[in-house]
């Protein structure tokens, strides 16, 4: 129980530090990533300065300016059979 509380506090600290150190008007850097273990694709914003955990993923798209553009790219990849979800 104690370890899980420490882990949660550490994760919360990492997220808050990332949001506090990044400027409010920073451009988003949305990309579609694919998890190696499951083959599931996900939209991830690399603009906030962090990287996905765990590190077993592959980036499938170039940087995209908006979430909508990333959603269209993910849909296109799914129709071509490159993603399971």
C-alpha cells in the first residue's frame, strides 16, 4: 500500500512538473504511436515534454498540429490495417 502511494505521488509530481515548466502557448506535437506489445494505436501529445511509459512503442506519423488531424491520421492507419484499435 505504501509503495503504491509513493508511486502515485511520484507520477503526479512528474505530470505537474511537466505542466508547470512548459509555456502555456506551446504548440502541440500530436503523433500517432503504436504499442509494440498489443498493436494498439494511440494519439499522444509530445508537445508537453514527456514521453510515453512504457517505452515499447513506435511513432507512426509526423508531428501533427491538432488533435483532429491526429484523429484523422489514426483513422487512416486503422483502415489500412496498421492498428488493431
